C-alpha cells in the first residue's frame, strides 16, 4: 500500500528559501544606504527566515535519521540572526565577522550534507552548489578590508566614497540574488527519482513520490 504524499516537500523548502533570498537581494539593490546597520537588518531577517524554514523542514520534510543538516543549518542561521540584532555590534567590522562566520559555517555544513547524500538524494547537487556559494562568499569577504575607502568623483554627482562596508553589503546582496535564482530553478525543475535497489514491482509506482517528499540528507 502506497504512503500518502506529503504536502510540504523539498521543493517547497527550496522555493521558500529562494523567496527570502530574492527579497534580501532586492532590498539591498534598491537601498541607497549600504551601511552596516542596513546590511545587518537585511541579513538578520534573511537568516531568521531561513532558520525557521529549515526547522520546519527538519520535522516535516526530512526522514528520520537525516534531520541533522536541517537542524544544524537552522541553528547557525538563528544564531547569526540573533548576533545581527545586538545594537553594539552594528558596525562595519562586526558585519564582516558575522557574515563571514555564517557563510563559512553554513556553507560547509550544506556542502558536506550534499556530498554525503549525493548517491541517494536527488536534491544533493543543489545542496552542494548552495554550500559552495556560501564558502565563496566567505572567501570574498575575507579579502575586503573593513577600513577600505576609495574616493572618486562622477560628473553631476560630485565626490563619492566606496567603502569596505558598501562592498561587503553589496557582495551579500549579490550572493542572495544568485542563491534565489538557483533555488527557484531547482524548485521548479523536474525531480529525478533517487536510485532504488531491488525494488519490488508493486512499489515502483511510489518511487517518484518518495524521492520528492523524503530527502535523505541534502538540505537545499
């Protein structure tokens, strides 16, 4: 007898994560202020929303024994969101430190989860890509000095300054935009069935539903 299909699946997790990443990217793109305070506000909201989505996914989407990537990623996201809301920390150096630590930790966890589940979970390749993007963001931000300042001028706009925090907030916005597009494509793409060994004929018709509703380790 076939198991009932789940109404909340890995596709919904990907699409919700894409939605909040897209919202973050748009807020940064259309904001004239790329200060640490604004960057922390957008990043904190993004991290909190992602954390709650992953907590929900851990109990509704993941199968027993495979919840650790979701729980660990949710913990990292919520800790980053809490750190973003501490008023004394809302400065340029703290923004770089918090986002670098978050990107490195969450990227590493998601990358490892995807690599571990790549033989059994159709969504593992998405986790590998998102994890790699997080690690790339951490590396890029490491090369941005907090005290960087470049004075330049534009005809009609006068003298302008390009600072390290402007670059850092912009890089996070670019990361969010790329993740949003990638996860949206992944969420709407047809899901390939997970490899099945010696599956009885009576159960083959349930393979697609099982691969869609029960990821075995990837967190994307």
